[in-house]
């Protein structure tokens, strides 16, 4: 049985990061709202529990709590920030508001002998703090394990009960030795043998998919992105020809996308692939529409109609597969009952399963994006698909501002292809989160040859990020940006100006619409 670490969500912005850091140590982790019942916790049967941080104070009315019985389960517990204060509060310690909030880089001095800090040679090291309360009286049965200049109890432990706490955030990269601290909790405190790997995931998932689908047919909406591609390949490995992939060409795809998908999945992997040419149909529906939200709704509804029609050609289908990832699951759960704010309002193919009376299969719902890429490589997926940047569901529609026409899309496709081509040629493609071109609904005056021109403007957007939740504009060398600009202006008919977007997220978004 795979060991599990249960992370209880008290509203921290770093929840997903905690889960990922645990998994980087080859230990499986799941996030649940702090409000889940004791019965649910017992059913999960965790080998360790982490109480996340959060913006609340333990003294606030209605501040988030968890079932107190977790402290009597003889299961190791690690409290982080708010989680540590909650432990102190429960065990009759005293938590008070600080006169000066401790935020950002802070020097932490560890005490000798704590299992959490085994293997850390430095007595004092930098940690990342973010709190307005502090523990001023040690909880009963605990002893201090570390301090900062303004926080006398920045870490504590109760070895007998296997309960530990840190006021700082070991999961963020700013904390020195943070990964080792979490590793110590997993291996030394919880005594977990690290065996959660993507190879073990594949070995476990393939027979599960065979059992779940029986002898029934399965359809999969294949976009060519990494999530749907890995979903399709995993199912193909499990059920072979009973999987039918449907690729819808809506005219909003990148250059050569249709041919690339057909070559990879139909020719190379020998999968059942139905390619639907719906270019004219989508462009007709989008004619005259300029509002971004209306575009998205039109594309979503039309995709469902096209997909539904295509699936009828396949015959008696009982299952629909889609590439839902763990962040989607976390956000959906949070919206229902956890304190962390919901971020996404939709993903994948919406209400299609209910409309078509299909059962949903989501083979990747346990995984983060970086884990999905590892699975893809293990399954033999081509690297250009595995390492591909995120691409929006509505495609180039969100990067073609104003009314969408075939002519504008052709210009955008060529410009976008040049951006990607130059990023790959310069070895920058793998260093950033996303790189793409945007067609702006304005024209600019220029001079080409000896003639005055009045033509289109292309914006180039390149960002760095760890998860897409926040992002910064990439500091690409000027000579590379110059080459991108020069090629677009010289090679793409109808463009005489290229601009570079230097907005961060927030306040902007990664996509323009």
C-alpha cells in the first residue's frame, strides 16, 4: 500500500507547493479541506498529517479548525505557520498578536537534537516567514526547537506524540534546507519508505483502467497538449483499440498542429484517431464577435456539439476520458468547502459527460503538471509534446483580439510559429513558462522599403512562472527579441510593428483575453 501524507488546507497560498515538495521526496500527498470529518481522515489512513498555513488568526471568531481527534491518532503531525499556532492553541499554549509582523527572509536558529533539523550543518539559516501572530507560551508537553530574533518559539516538538511545528514555510524555495526539513518529517518522524514514483503510478494505473472500463469503448478529446496526450497514451497502453481519440480542428490551432497530432498518435502510436475538420463551422459562429467571454462560450458550446456528433460515428461508447489534473481537483474541492479561494471557473469539456450520459475517466487527476510530463516521457511521448508550453482551450481565439477572421488567424499563426522557433533555437524555450504571439486590433504606420505602410501590430508575450498562478515577464536577451521582431516583420505579410509585453501577473494575466 502506498504511504500517504494528508495536507489539511487552512487557506494557505502555498498548499499546492507543500504537496509538490512532499511528492518530490517520492511520497504521495493529498490535500483536503481542514473541515473534513474525522471519519474521512480515518478512511484516508494517512501515515502523516501536515497542517498548512493560512491568513487567519486562531483567536478570530470562525477561524478554520480541524477535528481535534487527529492529535490522538498516533499519526505524526507537522504544523506550518497557522498550523503550528493551532497546535499551540489546542495544547494550552498562548498565541498573541505580534507588535511587528514578521514577513519575508528571516534568520532562524535551530536548537540541537530535533529530528526535523537532522543533517542541517548550519545552526542559523534563512527561512521564509509570513505571520502576524506568535507563540508566547509553550504548549503543554512541548519543547522549543528553534527561534528568530522576534519570535522566541519559531519551532517546537512533542516527540512522545510525534507532533512538530515550524512558524516558517519550509515548502518555499526561499527557506534554506526546507526540502530537507520536509524529508526529515517524512522519513525520520513518519518512518515512510519513499516509493511514490511515476513508474509505480503507471504500473498501478494501467490495470485500474482495464478494470474500470471492462470491455467498453472509450472516447478521448485529444488536443495535442501534454495533458490530453498523456491521458490518451496511458489509456491506449491499458485498453488498446477500445480507445477512440477525437481531434477537432476548429481553425484556432497553431501552425501544423493537425498534421503533428496525426503523425504522433495515428502513425507513430497506431491509435484510433478521428480528425474532424470544423474550421468553417467555428469561424462562422465567431463572425462579428469581439467580446472575449462571448468568444469562449461560443467555442465551448460548439466544441461540445462537434464532439457529440463525432462520437456518434464511433458507436456504442460508455466512457469519456479527459486530462483533469490534481490542481483542478483541489480548486473544485476548495470551492465546495475549503478556505482557499477557487481560482478556475471551468476546465476541460464542461458538461459533456452528463449531456451524453457518459461515465468520466480522469487518469491524471492525482498528478501535478510536472508529474504528468514525467509520465509522458516514461510512456515514450515525443519530447516536443511533453515539454510543450500550456495552450489555452479556446486556442488562438484568446490571442486574436477583436473580431476573429481567417486572415487574422493566418497572420497570428505565422508570427506565433516564429516566436516558438526562435525560442527553441536560442535554448530559451525550456527556461520559460509560456511564449507566444498576440494579434492586436490596431494598425500602425511604418516604412518598408521606400513606402509608407499602415499595417498590423503583433505583441510578443513571454513569461516565467512555477505554476501559472503568478508570473513575471521574461528578461529575454535583446538580440533574441530583435531576431524575433525582425523575422516577424520580414516574413509575415501585413505586419510592420512588434511590441514586447512587460506586464506581470498580477495585475495582468498571462493570456490577453
